[in-house]
C-alpha cells in the first residue's frame, strides 16, 4: 500500500492469527514518512499503552513512504491470554512469547510461584483473565553465549522441603535469599548460601554436597556461619566418596568423611554450626578448629540451643579428616537448655568420634536440658578406639541443672567409649543436676573393654551437689566398665547426695574377671552423704576389684550405704572409713565421724555346709541393722576381710548391750575360705568389713 502525501488516507490493519498479544507488542508499527495523520495515529497508540503502565518500544523500517511494515498493530485486536507455568518440580518459568529475550535459565527443585502479569487491553478491547495452564517440564537451556549454565542447586527433599546442593568450598553468601535457589552470584552454592536459603525456605530442607574432585574438601570458615533457624538435614555423606561407619560395636569407626568444616581462620567466638531450629540433623562432617570462645556458648563444634529434637550422628568433631589426630574445637558438642536431642545413636553408622577438644567433648547444661541421649560414640579416643585423643577437660559433662538425661544404654550398640580424656570421663555436677543415668559404657578402657586407656583423673565424678543420679543399674546391659583410669574409678564429692552406683565393673575388664585396675581407689566418697554403692535388689551390687588402693573409701560424709557388692583383691581395705586403715570398734558405738564410724560385727565362728555364723554387734541400742555376710578365697593382710561373694543378710535389732546373733545361710562355702560381715544402720551408714573368720 502506498500513501499519498497531504491526503487523508485510510489504513488497513493486518494481524496474523499466529501472533499473540505479546508478539504484537514486540513487533514494529510505522506510519507514512512526513504524514501528519500517521503521526497522530502513532501518538494515540503510545499514549494509550502508557496509560496502562507499559513501556512500548516502537520501531519502523525503511527510509521512505514506500517501506512495508513487518508487523502492523490493530487498535481493535483481542488479546491472546498469557500462559503462565504451574509450580512443577524441576521446571523453569516459561511463556508463549514467540521472540523471547535470551535469559539464563536455572534448574531448581523449588520454583517460586510466578506472579501473574495482566495482559494489557488495547483501546477498549475486552480484557482476558490470565489462567494457569499446566505445561510439561521443559529441558533447561541457556541461550546466553557468555557465562556458564548454573548447576542445579535446589531439588525437592522428602517431607516437602528443598534440597540445596553445596558444590563449592567458598564462603560467599546467597545473592537472593528466599528465592529457592542457592547461588553465590557465580552460579555456585556454598554452605553459607545453602544455610541462608534453608532458613528462608519453609519445611525441613536438606543440604547435600557434590563438590567436584576426589576430596576431602575443606570449607574454611572466616566469619560465623548463619544460625540455623529452620529445620534442616546437613548430610556430608551425600558427597561422592563418603561413607558411614560399618564396624560393629567393639571396633572403632571406619567412616570415610569428605567434608571438613575448619575454623582455624574464623573470627573469635565463631561456632562450627549453631542450631536453634530444632528437629535438625547433622551427619557426615568433620568439624574442627573452632577454638576461640568469647563466652560460654562460642568456640563450639556443634551448638544446640532453644528447640530440641536434633540428631548429631556419624561426625568427627575435634579431629582431622581421618579421626587420627587432634584439631580441637573449644567444645565439641554443647547442648544448652534444650531437650530430647540425640548425639550418636544405636545404628552403627551413627557413631561420632568426639575427641581432642580443648574443654569438653560433650556438655549438657541448663534446667531445660532434659531427655537428651548420648549413645554409641567414641569420646576421647581416635577413630580406632585404641589410642587416646583426649578432650582436655571431660569427655561428657552434665551441669547447671541438666536432668533426666541418658549417657549410654542397655544395648551394646548404645555403648559409648569414654576414655583418654584429660580429666574425667563423665562429670555430673552442681545442684539440681539430677536424675541422669550413665549406663552400659566403657569408661577408661579401649574399645574392646580389655585394655586400659584411662581418663587422666577419674572415670566418673559426681560433685557440687549432684543429686539422685544413677551410674549403672540392675537391668541387663546397664553395667559400666569403669576401669583403667589414672586416679579413681568413681568419685562422689562436694555434697553429692542421693546418687546410686549399681551393677558396675570397677577395676576389672569387660569379663568381670580379669584385672584392669584403676590407679587408686575403686570408689571414693568425700564430703558426700546418703549415696548408695550397690543395693539390696537383684543385680545391684558392683564388682570392685584389683584397684590400686581401697575398694570403697569414705573419707567424709554420712549415710552412705555399701551393700551387696563383690569387693576383693584391692590393694587396700575393702571398705575404709576415714581413709586411715582399720577403724576399731568403740563401746556402744557413740563416736561421731565418717558414716558415724559405724561398728562392724564381730564374728566368732563359721561352720560349713549350710553356713552358720555366730557373732555379736555392739552398736546404738534399739536400732535396726542389716548385717551382710561375704566369702573370700583369701583374707586381707590387715586381717579384716574384703567380700568377694555375697552370701546373704540378717536383719538385727540391737539391745541395750552387745547383741549376739546366729544365722544360717543357704549359700555353701568350701572349707579354707574366709567369711566377713558388714553392718548398715537405720541411717544407711555402712561399717568397714569385720575381721576374717576361716570356714571350718
């Protein structure tokens, strides 16, 4: 069509049916060159479009009025509805624009819901309602010539969360938090960026690893990583080449770890991982060198606070990548005022190695720290469980009112190895730290329970008013082996009260027979009262043997019951009140002192067969006493026996003067053995052993 200059011309509008509304706006329109009518047409159209808030770029081709337009826009065109994508896993936003501007595409598992863009209505035309039309998942492509195509960094995770895959050891943050894409601005996903995205994405997300190369891969932390505020699984075992432990209990860990989180260059006060979200899991990481605390909650490998229900499993915390050398954090794992967390577990792949940290391997602290479980770990040794790699203070510390937590368990797989630490294996301290149970562990031995790998001080320490805690128990599997330690096996000190030491092997190996001595006493009680060593129920007695000092030493305190134990072959007395050798009886037993310096029974004779014991007890009149009788193959050099085998007991009420007794026990004892006895008063204070009497 050719338009004559200076005349009022009519215009024929052409719109190919194949064009959509956006196609039309993306095309060209023109008017006759130097024609006023054409200029008015163009101006009217632009003003109409601008009134809808859209920017239109119009261009014309040709140098004279004879040029033919490539697309002509009709003012009365009916818009074609814009097709918008549904949220499809693995999909990218698409449209039906026939000539799209080239853009970089990303393959993501969590695609943000697209914003519907209204299609403009042109010059009074009917408005079309935008719709969502499901489209097939396209193959991600990139039409950009420069720049790499981004590696997928977000895919669906079980339970409705996203998976963010770390593919870089860098430390850069995410460029657009909350968009569901882990991207440091260079097409890579760092651990920092992944945590930021997981915090911003609802649901329980997963942070996986796929860093190129054989590894191991070290992520050097300079500034503190973000606190985890939304539930997440951080899984180092997703890194190619990593694998969890497959060794059974009684062996070390053969886990292969490929992701190391190193804090040697981190700012003061940085933690490895801080989790406040609860319901989170950390597995398959090496976390080390976070060792510059600025308060009581920093310099921690893994810090759990606020919400509970977290799992820490299959990690090396405080060691090198092989679990063979120390690279300690200040704390290994710190659980502060949060409940129901699990460190380790009963699956063989859950075993942590927590060693070489500069204070505590694991600390559980605060009145809200309840119901936490520590199971199946190697604490204070290398990954083999045969060499010391001690935490510089305690292996496990319960403190500040932490209550009703469990260290170990009755199943073999729940056993912790807590050895080689510089001070205590397990330390339970402070008022209101109560109701905790330590059971089924090896404390001071190697992983086999047959060789000494002692803690630097004591196997177990309860002090500072620790109340109502239980070491061991009477059920099958509750026995702790507390042997090979460099001072004492178990200590109750500084107002520890109401605690029970039951069913343990103290000074022997896992068989309960072979010697594996603690260096000094088996059990020591100092300024502590109303505790029980053993008990009157089945299987509550301890085996306390072969220790380098006394079997049970009560230095000070009262009401400490020592009942039904097997105490023998120690280098000192079986029981020593005051730590001053045999304490002689006094008439009427009125002297005060440790355990009221309770008088022991005096045995006169023992006949074999159905054992009949004759003797007397001189003690406070009109009181009820429990007399316990024991047999041993040999008598202590002091002439006062120990008690290797518990024979039975007699309940005796004393008279005004020395009270005689005769008791026949069902147990049998061979001639040539020795029998001894103890007396425990109504206040639960137990005497030393009586003199030995040869069985005839």
